[in-house]
């Protein structure tokens, strides 16, 4: 994960291991603080949200992308540009419904779980990477796109892949209005 | 409340420091002595984590070391006035834990404290 540069355009990539280990320590600490998995998940989501509402500025400043004209362009942008920029992986995008406002990002490699083998038995419903959902949700909200983001499948829980579902909450026709 | 959050941050840093030092020193030779370990922390470890070396290492040769970083990465984005000085320790707590965890896995028990007198330098 990179930090936003000061005056110089330095390569501010943080050590990947530091990042992954720190995330793990964060989740472990939350597990110690909260008994219930739902509380930990909610907390991770809140933290992700706070990060997302600020990360979007960094993303827009660094990627200089043009405005997205449709939900599917937005989903592609998240998967191909944002994920690549911050996590170094590119999930594949698929649209899961006819009205075009539900998308799935399929991650076959999730760097955050590099050092995690499996969830402990008593934490079976923990969404380890729930922070990511909060980040996406917060970032989208700052560009005036309300969305619900959640994990549909999780490799840590035994599914074949890790899948993040993004559901945009407004009908696609609304996007025809000029929005900043 | 403030104290508790700093303690938690420090213990998180400790865990991360332990893991990190294991991965960094997998292939390096055994350290000759304590000073060697401290130099490793100042040069290689700090560079991997913060992309720069410690600016100044002082010791009294009796087990006390002072590492000075004049442009601590986590503090550079904060204003250099006195306003936020009291909040600086929170940002340093994680790093103190990082050092303590690293040293602990290298076989050294230690107490790590941090002091900020003028941002973004810290000891």
C-alpha cells in the first residue's frame, strides 16, 4: 500500500510484509477486544469506511481517471485500477444481474491473507478482510455513489474463491444527470 | 483511555515486529553482539520499514541506546508546531512495539520509549 507523496514523487510503497502483518495484528487485536464476530466485522467495516472516504482523494489524485459513465465502468475501475494500485492484484469483474447494478469482484489472490492459513474454530463467521468492503463503500460514497459492499464468498471460510459483491443502490437511469 | 490505546498499539507493533524480524533475518549471519543488532535495526530494519536509515545512534555502552530519526515518516505529514505534540506518542507507540518485538525475537529483552520534542524528529 502506498502513501500519498509530498512534494516529490517518491515511490512510497510500503513493505508488503509489514502491511500484511500489521493488518493481521489489527484483526487479532479486534478479536481480543470484541467477543462476537459480528462486532469485529462491524468494526472493520467502520475502519474501512474511514479509510475509504480519504483514500478516494489519493486515488483520484494519482490515477487521473476520467469520470465513469456507468456502474460497470465504475466496477471495472475499482478492480483494474484501484485494487492494482493499492493491493497489487486485479480481481475479475462480473455483473450479476440484469438491471446492471450488482457486480462481483473475484479475487483469486488476496494479499491480506498471505500469512493466514485458516480461521480459528471459534471465529468461524469472521470476515477477515471486511476492511476492504468498508473502504470500497466509503470511497464510492465520496463520489456520490451509494452502494452496499459485502463478501459473498471467502476462501478462508472454505469457498473456492474470494468474492466481493458491490450493489449500487440507485437505478442506472439516475446517472444520466450530470454529477461531479 | 489514551494510555490504553497506546498500550494496544504497542502490543500490535510487538507482534508485527516479531514476525517482521523473523522474515528479514532468515538469511543473515548471526549477530556478533548487541551493538551489531542495534546497527541492524538502525540500518536494514529501519530502511525496510521506513525507507530510510536512523540518522543518529548513541549509546552509553551500558545497555541504553538512543535512536534518532530526524524525519520520522509517520510524523512528516503533521505540522511542526506545538499543537499536536501531545498526540505524537500515539503514532510512535506502534513503532516502539515494532522495535521491541524485533529485539525480543533476536533474544533481547528491552524497554522501548519514544520522545518527540520537535516534529518530525523523534528519539
